[in-house]
């Protein structure tokens, strides 16, 4: 059976173990077909990554859901997202938090994500093009940070920009074989709390990531 709408993604996300009702409602309200390249619309409601420009891929929806559920958002958070892509995960975060600052290294993806979000009436997102490994210090501190690219350690600027008690999720590994780890900032620094899942992510590039 070909997946045809948000309800198909909700079923896949439930099957992956996600139970947060606010998150499931956000998936129902967010048409993934509005956040994929035109030639990939037929595959929009499959629970699979979708190729986009610059040899990137979108995050698999059930994986995005596991990551977001790990942040335990209540609706009042100021969130930093590293890796905007075409904005689907950004839209989910925006529906669940007070506001989102999202940064991507590719300006054309940022422009397309802005158009996608605007068409859905999602305005509580600030989008920037730049080095995500540096975070966005001018908008810190953040209550939650999600990094959608892999590196063996959390970039120090992201730790510094996370509010004490805040949560951060990042795929930890070389790129292509990762543990997606939930961290929390404590008075003594960033502490590893839980491995949410195993996954394959693209690499994090930047001053505090891979060169290039």
C-alpha cells in the first residue's frame, strides 16, 4: 500500500515507539509533501529519508519524532536547530515550542525552507545560513538544541549556548553510523542521559565539526 498522507506517518511514528500526543498531533497538522522537492512528492508520506540538494537527505520522519520526543518540549521553549534542510522537522519543532532558531550551511536550502514554512503559516521560526557548529550565540541561551548532523562530540559552542537544565540531542559518531544521544546541561557541564536510537546521519561540517 502506498503511503498517501500524514496519517500514514503517524502510524509509522507510533510503530517506532513514539507516544507524545502533542507530537503526533503536530505530525498530523504538517503535510510533509510541502517540505520535499517537487519530484519527490509521491514519496513524501513514506517513513524514509528523501534526497535533497548538496547530497543531503531529509531526516526520516520517525527518527525526527524520536529526537523531538527526547527534548520533552512543553510549548514554552526557545529551541536551536542545527540543520534546517527543507524545514519539515523545523515545522514540527515550531508547533511544539515557543519559537525556533534554525541554521543550515546551505543558503539555498534556507531560502526554500522559509518559503515552505511561510506557505504553512508557520512564523515563529528564525532561519539563518551559516556554520551550525558555532550555534547562534546572539539568540542564546536555548532551552533545547537539536543537531541533525553527526560528529564524535558535541561542539563546545552548543554546550555554552544551552541553558542550565536544558536538553540537547545529537547523533554521536563519524557520519553514517551513529548513536543518537540525549544530553542535559548540569552545573558541572553536559551529561549524557540516554541513547534514543541508532541511525545514519550526514556529517556535521564547520569550525567545530569536520573541515570542508
